[in-house]
């Protein structure tokens, strides 16, 4: 936080509880003992490894308790000097991690551990403050939305490629027969094994895995497209959309009044309901797919053909369906998704790995970058450089 937080009055008791928890830790003052060159000669202590997360320590000391942050230095993100029993120590977040730094690390290790214990207690006492702080950030849209699109898509392509390999092998070995004859007292038995049958079953499993992975990826990527297009602008809107169903996410990201998009949307809804939802609900479905009723003709599926309507992807007793047909629709949709003006979105979401920064929706940065693939490429290069600079703490 670059500016001093104004805490609601109800957090005063939290602040006092945190002060009690950290005990002898105080801000440095004129009476604090410190070597004149301490800022440059301070040594990292081993107890540093037991500190809580760097941001919790910062929020505790700087935002809640008002300790002074000396600011950024080369390879240092922030630096907070503290007084412990009259002697100066530093708590700094450096490129190599958060640490407690002392005049003589080996001689002051026990003291550093005492500081760690008190900070741990302070962090625990300040928990309600952290929750409030996070809520404020979301409410004010001062947040980044993590981008996991690339690994989610890689999972889809892995299952898709593996399915095709297995399916081709099933076709190549469709005429293969392994005959085994066993002799025993009084006779013999012969068994025939056809590898293609097992390969076809395994290919169906892989097709289902690919479809599952596709819908998982789109649940994620639709939110990111909606952000880039300015359809989602606040942290609260991201939260609400994340909790919405797949169809709502689709409609926020794409225009379903456009004929090609609407046609693919309808097909994907069928695939989702007929295949993915059936398996996701333990292969019971929601319309009696798991039932067969008793009759003079024998056991008959409750979901009779005339009830299936115009469904093209019909689940049978062995979860058989048109693998290639369903996956062809999915691949057609992916090509359509990243066509035209959404090419710029693909570059940012799928290829850069950068998070979505909600403040850049509000100030029009994303809108400008989305005007062309060239503008987006330049923007991604610039933003990647900024992230690399921050990661390396090259201020």
C-alpha cells in the first residue's frame, strides 16, 4: 500500500491486540542501538525461514500498526526497521525472500527466533484485518485475476491427442485376434482376445477426458475474455461470474446473436448436457438415463428414443457416443473463438500467461490494446517487462 490506510473505528481493538501480540517489537527511534552502516551490512538470520507470508508481515507492521517502510532499494521490495529490546533489526522483503536481518546473524539467532514468534502471534491476532483488507481490494477492483488458461488448454490437447492415438490404434488392429487354447484333463478350452475392443473402450475414456478438459478450460477463459472486452470490470463481477454456470459465462464472453456463435453454442450445450453432465453426475443423468423398466419385452430404457428429441449425442449402455463428432464441434468452436477481433485476446490470454488487471479495464488500457494484434503484442511486451522488473526487484 503506497498510502496510509484509514481504518474503521471497529478495528482499533484488533490493532491493540496485535500490538500486545508482538510484545517488545517497536518502531525504531533515536534511542535504538544501531551501527551507522547497518542498512548496508545487516545479515540474514536462519529464523527468517519461519516467518509468515511476506504480505501478511507487511500488512501487520505497516498498514495496521503504522511501522515505517523505508521503501524500495536494489533487489529490495520493502524494508521495515524495528526495535527489539532497544536494538535495531530489519525486516525486509528481498529478491531471495522475506527475512529478519541482524548486526551479527550467528550471535543473534536466538533473538531473531523470538522476533519471529512475536510476529507469528501478531499475524494471528490481525486475521480479521487481513480479511477486511482483501475485501476492500476486491470491492475497489484493485486486484489481478490469475490466468491459468494455457495449462488448462494444454490438458485438453493432451487428452485429445492421446485419444486420437488410441483410436487410430483400435482401427489399425481391428482384425487382430489372439487365440489361446488350454488343455486340461478330459478336454480343452479356446479363448479369443481382440485388442481393438479394449482400445476402443480406452479411446472413449480419453474422449470424455478431453471433453471434460475443454469445458474446464472454457469456464476459465470466458471470464478472461469478458474482462478484456470490458464486459466484466469489478472484482465483485468476477466473483459473481465465476460462480455462474457455463452458459452464463459463454454469453458474457461472446455474442450469441451472431449466427455462427449461436450455432456452435447450441451444439456445445447439447454435448455438455448429454455427455459431460451425465458422467459428472455419476453416470445417472437427470432424465432417467440410468433406469430400465420391466416389461414383457424385457428391460427397456426409461429414456425412450422419442424422449431424446433431436439429441445427436446419445449415451448408450456403455457410454458410447460419437467421439469424433463431439470433438470436431469443439475444435470448430476453438477456431471460431480465436478468430477476428478475438485474436488479440488469444495472444494475451493463451500466450502471455499474464494475469488480468482490473484497473486496466477501468482506465481503458485493455480496450486500446484490443484494437489490433499489433497493439496487443506491443502492450504484452511492455507489461511483461514490468512484471519481470518487479520479480527481479530492479527498481
